[in-house]
């Protein structure tokens, strides 16, 4: 083991941190960097641009909105706190503006690379006569009924309609033959990409592929959209607004939670606009109109970009029937065929099962629910639901269990951000299907990922790191434990009791449960490693997690690093801790992986002097997760699952293909200066699982 330095002379009260909202921008920038890599398949690079843009939209709607509230409206904030929030907003806007320029140059570079592949993005001025006819036919046959201009002078403000929708401001002019302007007006046209998609693929010609943005289709059709008016010149500039997505939840104790959330959603619809994104070629006169219309001021963001906005639509860019420009398929693995001839419930009774999504198929979890729904010896099911798929097989299985006479309880988190409307609908549908739906305590968001199955032979529990969602299970790395261990299962049942009756005192000895004991147990585990290091024993901490911003946890990690504990962190998103600072965090390293799957699993490993302790669960190291949510992490006692978790974390720490060193800023790719072949952890894991399944089948 490498020799670790100790520097006890450094004051233990000192530690540097990175502001949470700045750290998040660095995370998103790492996604943008993936779009610039020439070793990433070309169409996947467009996908990364789309992810970057989508993330940034949500960031403004949530995090920037929160800082604006602190800067302007928070009655409980001191003048110093308000000034800090205002300074932070300025820093955010400056960073976003810099990244925006890099985004635009990257997009232009990728369009040029598409052209090298005989795939051409063309605009309304580049159409051949045949393509003009094709575009006009599309407009007449499909688009015409969805392009309804509104003249700016008659426009009435509606943030509900404007939020995240893409618009064209059309500068309408009637010019004489001498170039004089006789008449001028400004109109808005909404780009109906929600109905028709963002892209129109034209007919291939001579082995070349052509496509257009829907924006440019509308630009070409301006004379037909404004037919009957005597304008003869049309110039269109794209823009979009972003609004505050915070919800004002009714405090009326007489109202039920469903009614409160329903009313809260209406307040969100009318939230204030806080960002204006527009074409940098927009005339100053139109820019002023939009700014005044939306009441954009010095504390809001005004971002200038290229011709196209709402770049999240790049995630739905056509594949042009060019599979070589995309990642090779990695279909989720089903396991050996032998597994499908056995009862999964009986297998869990014999031995704990671990499922690592998306390497393993989510169907294996659905098999458990389907089997529980039809077995005579199953009497009750309980489940927590934070987000579910639009067509949820999880809920269908629960409804089948209720129809078959099982007692079924679903804890639904109505405050899952941006999924509130869907969760309201699902709640009503489950209640109609005979499922007992509860919403948990108002002051505690239920974020834990739990299933409890009661049978006459014994009981089973599932504890996971991610949502029970078929869609994200194909895109996010998450881990689920299925166990019949009596101690774990009993405590999972107690968590459901706590959710229904939070006013009763519950004690958990095995599970780490927020807000009951998780914070204190994590601190005790870190402190134990500190004691071991000071005693000259083997001491290390390995953490794979999404966010670390809790100051108390960060302080203990710094103390651990100073004591000589080897602290290795895999943190995908926000991290306020700064590693590798001389005298403060010399024994702490932090890596961040950006790859085809979103790293989402939370895995904790504590060295424990040669007898390591393993945990998985739903909680990041943030104040909200540790103090204001119902979160659960479970110990892992099965030796095979422990080895698997250690492999997952160690491969992530060794990744030199997709990982980044992280420090005060966005960091740098580890691959820089490394010789190929680069170890790519996600690809390596898939091959290991594939090999395991093949050997098991033999």
C-alpha cells in the first residue's frame, strides 16, 4: 500500500470548498467536453450537446431560481446573504456565457463533420428547387395549421405558454423598389416541435443525406404564413424564455396533499421568467422589446447564441441509418437461461441477489413483482415510488397484485420535481385499482427506493440506489439488493411504518435511515477510519456517489485525509470538497466519469482495518438527503455482492478513458498524457457481466 502523508499541524477548522452551484456548472461542462472528443462516435457527440442543454435548462429553472429568491425576495436573508447571492448569480451568468460560446463552436464543428459523412444540415436559403417543393408540401400537408402568428403589439404576457417553448420573432417589412421601408411590424411564431419533432429529413440525393431544423422550414414558409398581407421581406430570429419552476405549496392544514400539489402546479405555470436566450444577430430593437416584455433585469440572464436554440432537441437527432456513427449496442443482460426456469422469490430465500442496471435487465426486477402478484403465499406488497415510466410495468404489476387479493401499499412522492403531474395521475389510477396510496410526511420528501414483500414462508426486501423506472434503468447505472435477511427486512418494514407514522420513535440498528441515524452513522464510520489510521492500521474510504456538498461530512473527510486515511471519491456531479490541497486534503482524490450511461449508483466502502464494510442506497451527501428526506442505505453482507461492488468502484477509480480529475474547477480528462489502450470502466463492466453469464450458461 502506498505511503500516505499526514500533516496534523494544519488547523482542523480550515477547509476550502467550491460553491454548490458553481460545482454543478463544472459537472455540466464535462458533458460538453465529451461532445468535443474525436474518439466518441459522431452522433453520440450531438447527444452530449443535447444533454448539456437540457441540464442547463433545468439548472436555471431550479438552482438559479433559488438564488434569485435569495437575492431579491427572501425575507429571512441578511443583507450580506443577499449580496452573496447576487454575486453568485453574476458569476453563474459569466460562466454560462463563456460555455455558451464553446457550445456554439462545438456545434458548428460537428455540423462540419457531419458534412464529411455526406450528411448535410441545410437552411431555407440553401434549398434546391426540388427541396423547396418538398418543404412547401410538408408545410401545406402538416405544418400550416400549427403556425399561428401573433403580432407583438397585441401580445399578452403568459409565462405558462412561453416557458421553454421555442419562438421566432419575425421582422416584417414592406420595402419599395428603392429600398425604403413603407411598413414594418413584429410578430411571433411558435415552433411546434412538440407536434412534428425538431428536424425534417429531406429526400436523399446522390448518396447524400439532407435535413433541416423545423425553424428553417418555417422561415422558408413565411410568405405563405403571412399570405394576404403586403409584406415582402421577412427576417426571423429564434429565442426562448426560461421561467422559475419553484412551486408555492399551500400551507392550509385542511387541504390534502394531492390538492396542495395540484394548486402548487398552477403557481409554477405562472412563474417569473428569469432567462432569455436569443440569436446574437437579433436586432437591438427586437432585443429591447423581448427584454421589456419579459421584464428581464440585471438579476436575470440574457444569453446570446447562434441561430438555433432549445438544443436539448439534439438528443432526438435522427440516426440517418448510420449505426457506425453511434455507440455499439450494449443490450441489458438477462442472465443465464437457467434463471428463467426458477422462482426468483425462492432464489432470494436461498441467497441475496444484486442487480446492476443497466448492465442487468430491469426485467429481472419486474419478474419479482409479477411473481409476487400471482403467488398464493404472498400476502402483502409495499413500495416507494419517486419516479416511474410513462407506461409503467411496475405499476401494472402492483395493480395485478391488488386485483389478485394482495394488500398493496404505494408510497408516492408527489414532490418529485417535474414529475408531479405524472405522479398525481398515477396516484389516482392506483387508488382506482385497489392500491392503498400514501404520500408520506409533508416535511420529508420520500426519496428511498424500497420494496417489501410479505409471504407466509418469510419476507423479502429490495433496497436500491435508483428509481423503479424502466426508462432510466436503461440509461442510469443503479444497483439493487434483493434480500430475505431477517434483520434487513424487518427494518425495511419499519421504514414504511415510519413514513406512515413519523411521530413515533423508531430505532434502526442495521439500516442507515435519514433523517433518523444516517448522518451520525456515516460520521462514525469516517471517524473509525481516522482512528485506524492514527493507530497505524489499514484505513481507507471509497465512495461512489452523485453529490458531496454537506459541510459536516466534508469536514470529516478532510480530517480523514489529514490523518492518513486514503480517501478515493467517484463523484459525478456537485462536489464542494477540494482534493489534493497541500496541508488540507493531500490523501483525497476525486474522479468524475462521463460516459454513455449516467453514473447514478451510490456505493460506500469503509476499510475497517481489513474487514471492509459495504453500503448501497438512495442518499447523496447533501444536507437535504441527510436531514430532510426519507433515505435508506443498507449494509451488504453477501461476499459475492461485496466483490462485485468493489469491482464497480475500483474500475471507476482506474478509468482513464471517461474519467476526469476534479479540483477547484471543472478539472481535466485523466486520459491526457495516458497511453492507449485506455481503461473504460462501463465497457469493462459490461464485458465482465457478459463473460459471467456465458460461463454460468456453460
